[in-house]
């Protein structure tokens, strides 16, 4: 009788300890992964990366503001149903903080919903924007602004260029046109050289490789991708003392040589 009377309290105590262990091991609803890139260069886009549990995979709504010398990130709204806390499945996303000059910055992350989001705790992070050392004698020609965007000729809808310019002023251009039979054709121009703050030149490549199905069944082999140089691309962006007041400011002259044939067009940055 005595031994039997001890069973219930012991089991009850073990249950409390087990539930406490489960609670202690419960993965948090939001996990802040850190700053990306970890050490950005001046005016490179900086993001706060995080993971979250969300049954519908939609991220929450965050507000970003700069106040009292720090960057404040506030969770404003949770979208979709919350998954069970015991699940370990996460979806990954990021919040864009902005682009900053050299210096040290503090990021304060907190919940502003008042909904007591499970296991979401305030956090403070710091990151440093560091300018890379540059030897004055080897200072490269740099563009006078960021020309990233989608460029086209409004009178010739259907072809154009997508320009991506990095914080280090490297450019990657995707040039999509039609061939002599009317079939869509893509060229790429990676890297290139700035010949002046508004003039850029690069080699154009035609790429071919495995069909889309190999992406779907995961049999894609990068060794089967062929990049063939076919010519050159020149971009000369509009500039001058009154460039910012000029209605044609965001325009450029695009010239290219492909398979021995050359032409040129005026293109504009698309506004949307």
C-alpha cells in the first residue's frame, strides 16, 4: 500500500519535469539569423535575415525606422496561421534595412503587435560598414550613379536589358532580343569595364545548356552549360552639367556587335 501510494506523486513530478523540458526545448517562433552581408561596404544594401514558423509560408509585416541613432525593426503583423510550437520547420526571409555610409550601426528588433507572439524575444545586433582600402594610384574609373534597373526603348516594346550594378560597381547585363526567325534570344554581359563614369563596355555571351526539365528532376549538370562569346556591348549613359534637370536624364545609348552585325538604340530606364 505504501509503495503504491508513492506512484502517483512520482509520476506527477516526472510529468512536470517532462513538460518543462519540452517547453525549454521548444524552438522559437522567430529566429533572427543576423545581418547580411556581415560586413557590408559603403552603400551596399543591408538586410536582417530571419527564419519563422508560418503554416502559409508568408512572412510577417515589419516596420523599419531610424531613430535615436539606431535602426529599429518592429514586427507589426503576423500573416497566416501560427504553426504548432513543436514543429521545427522554418521558412526563411529577410527585411531590407537600407544602404549606409561607413560606420557602426545598432539594430533593435522587437515585437510591436501586442499579440504575445510565442517565444519572440527582443534582440539587439550591431554591424559595421567598412570601406575597402584603395590605393590612390590604382583607383578605378567609377560610375557616377547606380544604373540598375530595367531599360528599354518605349517605341520598340518586346526587347530590352536588365542591368544589375553591385556595390563594387561591377555590372551584370541580361540582354533579351529576338533572332532573325523571331525566336526569343538571351545574351549576358558580366563584369565589363568602366571607361568613364558614364561609359561601360563588356563582352556579350550566348549561353546554352540543359532544358528546364533537368531543373525539375534535379539532374541538371552545370558542366553542360556552354557560354560562347559573340560580340560586345557598349552603354553610354546620358550625362552633363544639367543632366538631372534634363528630361532625357535616365536614357542611354546602347551599341552592340553580335556575330559580326552591329547596331545601336536609345534606351530608357523603365519606371514602374
